[in-house]
């Protein structure tokens, strides 16, 4: 993620990965404030053993796109909800990539962070049958948790 301030959103991705027993590492890497860290991470991520990168950033959110420009790994972008434009700036910064350098862009904020983790899980599950079973169980639990009728709040 681009900043400590993104953690409140991106922790939902980490929690979702943990619920699926998928190993992950959370790092703060700013495209603008720590560009050398970004280059070192993006160029070395595959050799380090990463398989999917989830990049959350807000405002002028260049982190996902610049990461994608330097790695062949799948990069999933999470637009952080900004104060100024409610994350629309983040979304447009991440989604509008030039043809040839893809970033899989998720929804703004918490839903995007959760779904980035689930999409990463779906990618990884193609070559990991045990994970595919855990992911199917996660989805089944989610389905079962939805009540048929609404309740008044207590
Ligand atoms: C982006 O700038 C970060 O991803 C963050 O969403 C935004 C604001 O960062 P802070 O000023 O809160 O550190 O690079």
C-alpha cells in the first residue's frame, strides 16, 4: 500500500487472505515518496516468491500501475477512498491503464480490498486444489449467512 493511512482499508485484504490461510506480506511502498523501494520490490517480487500483488493506493494512485510496469505477476489495484473525491480520483488513476500493461482494478475502499484478496485466491486456486476447496467453503459460508428475511435492529 502507498501509505500507513491506507492500512485501515488494506487490512481487510490481509484479513481475508488470512481467513483463507494464504500467506501474504503487507508493505508500505509509495510510488512518489519511496520510488527506489517501489522499483526494488516490483523488479524483485517474482524472485522473492510472490505470486500475486495487491496494490492499494489513493489520490494520484500510481502504485498499482507502476508496479505492473515492472513485473509479470498479476497486479490487483485497490482504490483507497480519498477525502477529496471519495476515491473517484484513486479509481480513475488505477483503472485507466494504457493497453499492454494490465492492472485488475477493484472497487473503491473496503469492498475492493476484500475482493482483491478473493480474486488473488481464485487465481492461486487454479493450481492449488486445497485452496480451491477452502475458497469454495468460504463462499458457501457467505451464502449461508444471508438471512431470507430482514430483521429489525436490536
Ligand atoms: C497515496 O497518497 C497513498 O496511497 C494514500 O492513499 C495517499 C495519502 O497518503 P498520506 O498523505 O495519508 O500518507 O500515495
